[in-house]
């Protein structure tokens, strides 16, 4: 059998196409995808569709419960909560995606290289991870922020730069188990370069756990952002994010519960959506599941 | 006392989020959260346990910066230091009249310039060493060492030659007006009759320190030595330091060597550095604390409504203001500073944000201090402010550089800053950013003039307009604005002390204050009220306008009605 006919045989179902077919049968995952897409679209369009300005105060109005003018109520400064949540979503989703992307890229590459090359390289790389683990991550982020200045983009990068450690470990353990398998040996014997093997064979096989972990990372970096902002290292008022809104909401949850409930619902919804989508993607993308 | 760190926020809140991360913050936060939650579980809480064993649980705001009375400047530090140390004269906890402290009695010469103090024979340090007049001479010598960096050195300036000595004009401490005539007699000579001098003696900057301890751990004028640490500190107060765990708690125990040990009723006081007003209020309600010095603004209404006896609202001799760093280019012009001051809508801030009966402030000195009612032409006037800003070269706020408001981390300060930020944006069209820092970092930034506009609070150390106005002397340690006006200094330092009558003196203060407000290196925002939460089992807790607790008088006794936790 020559190479061309082999390719033709395989053409019908690529990994991605296959995955999409499977995903589209998973309604929960589709629902998650829909919610996420909706939130992203709203966030992008916020400056044009928000009913009020996010810093527009009306102190005489103060905190009011949801009403026709203010669907989700107002905070103690008389600012519209719907608007605040919409603007908060811009920050939260951006930090969620960018920081996670940074963590993903560093973590997967680091883990894959360590796991695949093994030996002394692996030992050195993993000890670096261990050392980073041992560093209190807050101090590390604070240090990064102090050195590079307070800047939202840098905040995203800094969070990403400390969130990749677990990812690297997960990927490494996956790779360790994969690299001894027959198809990798086959790839070796076909004369593929190490890098091509990592890229074409190893990484796609680790996608399952990576995706699950990614969907967990996104909400956790959103909350981390809130914590940092709270310490004065992240975004500053009057800007806001979901984490910060929840943070402020907690302070007055007995008097003005809507200040906690609505941002809470929004964040939980995002979290659920991410988890459903993540679950669906893991099932869909796992190359080891049979193709039928 | 001074810098009020007032309502707060910080690490405690992280408990709500950190569960997602495995790290050390989590451990601490969870612990805190558990402390709070455990109280709901039905076990005995701190308050009822404390009532039985005489342990007072005191929510103290921020972690103290230092317990060295010649270095500390803040209110949280003050509360701990007054438990550990004592001056020559105390204040009555209700009327603030002078009461005998280490001195049993004193004579004042006819011209009001020479004070002779007769010290107790039985005064002792907490390690049992005899405590006598020489301790004061040495302590005050130490407090005036420039290397010590005592921000309160100017409290000594009424004493003859103290200022000259501090500024290096004379080098012989013998010439300063303080002398131990014998072991138990101390004579203090003043520059001028100073009506508030006895009040000063109850301020920690004039407290005595234990020479042997300080010299054991470093030089007399060395900052930050270990002498204030747990196990080292020796004081002369009703209590002694038994434990100081950073960010956890400070514990003081009854001092058996205290001259009045017999009348001290509490066995222990535990000070908790909990910054978050919401957390601290929750802990209070859960019966984990006897006292909280802050109440979240949004909760005050609820307490008032149900007439909760725990809520103490009282006039408080303190002003909340914004410092302006007058060395920052865009803030050098006094017209800009005036414009900023004129566009803060203080009524709205008091009524809609603070909600605790605070009075809008248009002067730095709280009106009514010793009969002083300063006149002020400061008012909320956006139109005039816009004109001033235009004259200064920023018509409609155009070209005004982004300026930052610095505040110490706390939701209370944040709320005010957010409101003011928006007021300036709305009325002047200028962009202001907010920056929050942790208490100690914030104090460093302010002291080092490393800020643009900074939130500040000043709580009276003694009841006299002088206490508010001498802050802004050219070399005043607490000036921190870069503002300096020799004419102002002259009024405060020369003219006022030499005034013949009380009215004339107040008149001079008013002239100085007008000068200060005209240049506006500081923007007054509101006059404090003290909002305390005090468990009804705490007896002899007296409200006074300095909000000074008298721990030696307090005792704990659970009434039948409130013996159970108020969950």
C-alpha cells in the first residue's frame, strides 16, 4: 500500500471533525458553548448596549432593589448593577481566557518536553516546577507586579505565569505513559523528528485531562484576579470585575442581597458552562475512544 | 494617637475565594473563616468564656506598626500602648479631666510655666524595677533624639528648649526644661503657659520607657530593635505584654507590679488585628469579640433601628481629610487644590455613604474644640471650582495629568475615594485613579511624600485646636504634604502661645487655619463620630470624645439577658 492510498482511507474522519460530530450530540456541552458565546458577545458589545455608564453615580438614589429602570438593582453609589456586571464580564472573561491561555501554553510545552525527553532534562525541569510550587504564589505575583508595574495586561500574564505548574505536571505524567506506547515507537521508527512526534502524537493524546483542567483554571484565575484587585494590585475602582463585585456584595449581603446574588449567578453560570463544555470536549477529543 | 486606620478590609476576605488554590494564604484564611463559623456551632464563644475568666477580646483594627511609644503614630497602636504603659497624668475616662497617674500630685507655678510632679514611691516597672523621675528624663531625652525619627517630637516643643535641642541648636540636654530634683520629684519648665500640657502627659509620645531593656537590645536612638517584642517589652502600665503574633493577636496580661494593680479587674486583653469591618462585625455578633471599633456603614441603620445597646455612637475629636502632595507638578498650584476641595459634596458623603452621623468638615479642626468655632469659606461650589481650574491652565479639566488617590486598604476608605473620584470627574472632568496599599506600606508612602493625593485621618491626642493645627508646621513630623508657610509657623509657635486671653488665642488659631485652608494642602472631608460595638457585658466602658479606652477600669460581667451569644 503506498502512502497516497493510506491517506485517502483516513481522510473521512479527522480528529477535529470527529470531535465536532460527537460534541454536537452532547446537548449539555452545546448549552455551555452557547452560554459562553452569549457572554462573550455581550462583553464585546457592552460599550454600545450597556444601559448606563459603569461609573455613573447617583448617591441620592443609593442601593435599590431590582426595578424597571434598573433590572438588577443599584449599588450603594446608585450605579446600575446590570451595567457593572456587563463591564465586569469584560475584565473577568479577558483575564480568564488570557491567563489560562498563557498557563496552557507554558504548562503543556513544559510538561510535554519534560515527559518526552525524560532523564536529566526531566529532572531539572520538574525541580524547577517544584521550586515554583514552593514559592508562595502571592508573593511571586506581587513581585512581578512590583517589578513590571501595575497594568492589567501584565496582571493577566503574571497570573498565567504562576498557574501553569499543575498543568505541566499533568501533561508530563500523561506523556510519560504515552511515550512508551507502540504508536510512538512506530512514529520513531518512521523517522519523525522528536518535535513532530510531540506535536502530532503526544499533545493530542493529552488533550482530555488538559481540557478538564483548563476549564477549572478559568474560574480560579477569575477569583485570583478579584483577590489581587482587592489587595490593590489588580484593577482599581471604578472599574470592576465579577470577582470584585462578588467581593463587595459579600460585605453587604444582609442589607442588599442583590449586590451579591446577580454577580454570583453570572459567575456560577460561566463556571457551569465551562465545565459542561470541558466535559463534552474531553469526551469528544479523546483519540482513544473508538470511532464509530 | 492620630492616624486612624478606621474601617477596613483585607486578607480575611480572601477566605471566600482562596479555597480554589492550594497555598499558605488559604490556610490562614480558612482558619479565620473557621473561627467565625465555629461560633455558630453552639460551642462556647469567646465572649461568654472571656466573661468568666476575665479576658477581654478586643477587635483592634490593623496590625500595630510598632509598640514603641516614641515611634508609633496610629490609633491601633495607641490602644495597645495605653494598656502597657502609663504617663505621669491620666485622663478621666468620662470627662477627660487630669487624674493622677504615675504622679500622685503636681504643683503649677503662678506664671503657669513650671510644673512640679510628685511621683509615687511604689511605682514599678513590669519586671519589678523601681520606676522614678530619672526614667522620665532619660525617656524624654531618647524621644528627642533625631535619629529615632519620632514623628511626635513636636509634642515636646512646649517644654523649654526641647525644640532647640531636637533641631540641634543646643546639644546639652541639661538645658532642656526637664529635671529630676530627686528620685520622686520631676520639674518641667515650659516656654509659655500651655493650657493643654497636662493632657499631653497622657499621650504615649511622652510615656516613659525602660532604659535597661532598650539598651539591652540596641542603642537608645535605634529604630525597630527587639525591645518591643514579646518577652522583652517592659512597661509601667496596668498590663504587660505576654504574646505578639504578627497578624494573629497581641495578648496583654495583668501586671502585678503596677501601682494600682489591686483595682485592675481584667486578667487579660487579647487584641485582634482584623481589618475588615464586615468580618469584625460578624465576629462581634457571633460573640467572638467584646469590642469592635468599626461598624460597617450599611449596618449602622439596622443597629439603630433595633436600638441595640451594643452600638455606641459618640462625638469624636477627629477629622477625615485628604492630603495633597504639594510637590507634585499639577498640584503645586493652590487654585487646583482649592478646586479639588470645592467639588467634594460632603453632605452626600456623610448622609449616603457614611450614615453614622458624621458631620461634613469644612475646616481641619473639628468645630467646638475648646470653644473654637473656626470660620471657613470652603463650600461645595462646582462652578467656582471650574473657574479656578481654568485659571490654573486646565479649562474643563483638559490636559490635567492622571492623578492618584492613595488610601490604606479598607472598604470604608474605598467607598469615599470612589465617590470623590466620581465627583471630580463629574464637576471638574479630571481623571483620578485609585490606589490602595496595606497600612504599613501606606504610612511609608505618605511619610516619604511618595503619593499624589492621600487619604488621612487625624484623631485628637488632646483637646485643643493646637493639636490639629501644629500638624502642618514646616517641619511637623505629621505634615507630610510638603506644604510650608513660615507665617503660619509663626502664628502657631509664637503668637498663639503668647496670647493673653483664650479668645485672642482662638482668634490667632482661626487666622492660621484660614491661611491653611486658603492654600489647601489638605482637604477636610468629615468630622468623625466614634462608632463602637461594645458587648453589654463590658462594664465601665465610657464614651469620650477622644475615644480613649480606660482598660484598668473596665470589667466583664454578663447580665442575665445577654449571657447567651447573640447570634
